[in-house]
């Protein structure tokens, strides 16, 4: 029987290290990663179609109107959204798909697809979070302050996630996440095809 792909969302405070972790999961273990659309301006080194699909506000709003996004949210003055086609194609092909998105979007996807697993990544403490944001050096101080403020708001919703993983040591965190993602295949919700097949077989027996 073909393997059933899982859909997992990885969220975390800005500066928690999600981007690096997700890159490692894709490189080392071959997960399919959804590339989001955003109206944010590219950071130095970011590549169109690899990090994001960079859109104008008008283009993004057109994607919303044409129902091309599974979800979208506004985050610190910019739109971010998940294009529908790629995610659906990969899941149908039996791939395990990761979405690296923020909390409002994550909760919307969970509502639409309840079998989605929500994983939250956090640094060990808040001073470490600020240190990582400052070290990244890609944002102005006021943007960092707004991202910390946003993290404070997000903290109130962390308990809505299915799993919380601390990113203290990067390699260890990547291994823990890969083990967690592998174990998600055992969830009954992620084995609907197998359950259907076995039920069908039993139904033949008089
Ligand atoms: P950044 O500007 O640091 O790349 O991303 C800011 C936030 O937007 C991060 O928390 C990131 O996970 C989130 N994000 C990225 N893509 C999407 C998306 O498609 N939808 C939603 N809802 N959030 C996203």
C-alpha cells in the first residue's frame, strides 16, 4: 500500500532557529518543504522561489481572491501565505510535508485539516531569544523589539500546539524533530488508508 504522507507545521518565536532546523530536516531527511508567498522585502542572500515567493501587496491580494492559498496571515506589517497546489500535490504523492509558518496560520490549517501536527520550537529562555535575534544582524532594533513583543503575545498560545521542542543544541533538536516526525506516522489519524483497507478486507468475510 502507498505510504500516506503527513502534514506537520513548525512554528516558533522569531529567532528560535526554525529556518535552520527546517533546512537541515529537508537536506538530511528529504522532507518536502512548502515555500510561502510573502510581501516582505528579501533579506540579504534570500532567493526567489527558494526562501519565499516575493510578491507585491496587489499580487498577494490577487492570490487570496483566487483562493490559491491554504492560509495566510499578517505578521509585523507583511502578508505571509501558503500556496495550496504544492502542498496538496506532495501529500497526494505520499510525501511528508513541512510548513514553517506562524501561529495564526498554523491554527487555521489545523481547523481545515485536523490531522495536521503542530510543533512549536522555542529557545531555552527569553534572553537567549533576544541574543539570537541581535546576532542575526538582519533587522533594525525596532523590528527586533516588535518581534520580541509579538513573541510575548504568541507565548499565550503555545499550549495550543501538539508538541513543544526546545532548540538549545541545533543537531540534537534536528534529531529530536526527525524522530518526532517519524513517530507521527503511527497516529491513527495518519493511517486512514491502512484502516480502510483492513476494514474492507474484513467486510468481505461473511
Ligand atoms: P520571516 O520574516 O522571519 O521570514 O517570517 C516571519 C514569520 O512568518 C515566521 O514566524 C514564519 O514562520 C512566518 N511565515 C512564513 N511563511 C508563512 C506562511 O506561509 N504563512 C504564515 N501564516 N506564516 C508564515
